[in-house]
């Protein structure tokens, strides 16, 4: 589930709203951001969700950026890194798989990737100074999963969006940064991809790039097209069994580490709201937020 707090929340109206990540980031308090992660995990657990596409580790460095904005913890890379790692810890300790996003950084863009393909032209050195800094620290701290954005990062790969690019996923993320956890795409039905690629080809390219989970969030026909294209790619030898096994291993490793099984646990919404109210008032202890 996409549950960040603020503008990006999938909770029903009965659940108390959480402020944006930026609100917590402005406190400069790592413990408060840790508790934000715990609160998000409590929301997810109440409805049986085991994985959350959060936090956003983007650095809000471009004021014209409307798609990220206050979803970011800060406009300063070092602060996003320092606070974001603690939010990741909170989700983990809360029993929910955190997926940090949007690699390699969506903060210095002015185009909304839901509508079209943002283009960024930065060298690796420039990316390491700002956009990649929070991801490097999160990976070093043991983040289990990373979401790759639909961004054309011309300094790394001038041809393919990051989510479909072997140079970004296998090259930059896995080889350069040493990440061997689970990699997922952003929603492949977003305009940044669907305006240029058919769903089937996009799914195959993402698999070839090294992504383990492919998000297809709209329309059943798109799910069928992605699955059919992947099966055909395996049958033709374009995607090898070894490549599939790599992804299965990563997914099962995360499931084992987080105790994800088929047993869904439903929680008490009224109890959740009491907990969230106490958290927002600053009276909830870390122990109360833990599962």
C-alpha cells in the first residue's frame, strides 16, 4: 500500500489523518520520524497490509516540483538521510516492509511522472552529493526494498527511464551502491511509461533491468498484458530462468525476514485512532506504537 501520511494516504475516512512527512522533517527530530514510521506501520497492520511504499527519500530541491513537495522530509539531502533512515527503522520495528523511493531521486524535477517522463541531466558525482545520499545511507542501514522511479536520468542512461534501465537498476543501484534487496518499479501505468511503451514491453524491460516487483495499478487488461509478455519472454529465452530465480530469492528473503505469511491480521480501527491521536498529541510512547 502507498501510505505516507499527508497527501498520499490510502486509509479510509474513518482513520485519523497524519500530517505530511515534511511536517515531521521540520522538527529535525529523528525520534519523531521514527515514531512516524511506527504510526504508519500501525495503520498498515490494522488493515492487514504487510508492505508500505514509504518513506519518500527524495530531496525537495526544486520548488517547482509538485509531485513530491511535502512528501519529502526536507529540502536538504543530509536531513532527508538522517531522518529518513529513522522512519525506515520505525516501519521495520512496526512489522511492515518499508520500500524507500523514488530512486535515483525525484526531488529535482518539474514534470509529474504520472503525466509524462521527467528528464534529469546530472553526473554520478552530482547525484551522489544530493539525490543519492539518502538512499546510500538507507541501504547501508539495511533497507529491504527500493522503488525505482520513472525518470530519464540522462547522466546515467540517456535512452531508458530508470525503472526500465539496466544501467540504473543493475549498474547504479546494485553494483555501484551494493544493494541486493528487493527492487520494484513505480506504477507502470503512469504516463511516463504508458505514453511511450506498451504494457507488455514495459514489463519485460523492467524485468531485464533487474526489477523484482512490477507495479501495475490500473485496469485488469494491463495485468494480463504484463503477465503474458513476461511468460513469452521466458519461453523465448529473452528472460532466463536464472533471472527469474534471482527475483524470487529476493522476494522470499524479505518475506522470511519480516514474517510475511498468508495469515492476515485485522485490527481495531477505533483502537488505531486512539493510538494515532495520542501520537499526534505527542503523548504516545514508542512502546505503545510497537506491535
